[in-house]
């Protein structure tokens, strides 16, 4: 099995308000569990899809069960991240 969008770049922001990003964060709210000060796991579910994320050691892992067609499909992606700290 290989990634659906091999070589694609993902930009995302993680802060106290939640997530925003291009192409993998499809829900408005996530249940977030902190792994340590630099990592988390997150879960969200609706009638169309279930999404599970884990971010640790600058790696973002994403797995989704998508119910758009008759049979559900599983999508899995792993992103190596460059972390930038933005202080406002």
C-alpha cells in the first residue's frame, strides 16, 4: 500500500483553539489527548468519516475510515513535519 497523495505537502496549525490545515482536518472539533508538551493524539467522527491523528517527534500520522460510497474505505498517511514555533 502506498500513500494516496505521495509527495504532497501539508500545512497545518495546532494551537489551543484546535487545528487548521489544508486537506486532512475535515472536522470542526476533535477530542485531543496530549502525549507530551510537543505531541498529541486526536479523534473526530461524523456520519461521513472517522479520523484519528497522532503527532509525535515531528511525525503526523493520519488514518481515516471514509463512508462516502457503499463500502467504507481506509485512508492512511504519514507526514514528516518541519515545526515552526510562532509566538504571538
